[in-house]
């Protein structure tokens, strides 16, 4: 009996972990689309061409931790410097601003909502992950935190709780009118 309960919990843990990874990836894609769209409109505003190409590069670069935003900034600045040197400065400042906004607001809100972790937890997890594990800590801090939360919920928090299929509902006949 206990073995069947463990199997159910392990299956639930595996299913929930895979589902969470899908939500995490979807959240990162949404955050990258937001960064790409913002880059497109900024490039159009200061007339850097081709704005659509720089927007795609910014969106894709946002998926790469640490070095992605810097590569995007260099590419955007190179496109801008040949059109107007001051635009290179403007786009560089914009890239730093949008990446800061992404790291401390967009990603924690969008990804955190998808995987049910608070934005503050996301920021702390990313910071601690990057301090201890550098690049790999940034890459895997959020998914690991979500898996730990799932593990805690299934195996520790609900340890004494019976699976939904085994719960018994008792109705007191004195309460029925």
C-alpha cells in the first residue's frame, strides 16, 4: 500500500516537474518577446535600421544569460554607429536599461507567475545561483527552485495526506435539513 502511494507521488513529481519546465520556457520566451518588441519600438523611434532585425537579435539574445545582453548591445551599437554615432550611445543605454528592467521586473513577474514562485524569490534565487555557480547558476537557478518547491509540496508538506482517490468524505446527517 505504501509502495503504491510512493509510486503515485513519484509520478506526480515527475509530471509536475516536466509541466513546470514547459511553463518556465514559455515564460522566458514571453519575456524575450517583450524585450524584442521594446527594442523594435526604440530602434524605430531613434531611426536605427533594420529595427526588425535588431528586435529579433535582442529577443534571442535575451534567452542567453550573462553574455546575451552584452552581445545584443554590441551588435545594436555597431548598426547604430554607422548611421549616427550618438545613436550608438542611445541604443547602448537602452540595452542596459531594458536588460535591467528584464532581470528585475519582467522575468520575475512573467516567469514567476508561470511557475508559481514570487518575483522576490526569483530575484533571490538568481542572485544566489549566480554567486555560487556563476553562469550555470543563472541558467538553472529558477528551474531548480521550482523543482525543489514541487518536491517539498508533494513529499514533505503533504506527507500525511492521503491521495485524492483515497480521501473519504464524511457527511454528518444532523447538518442536513
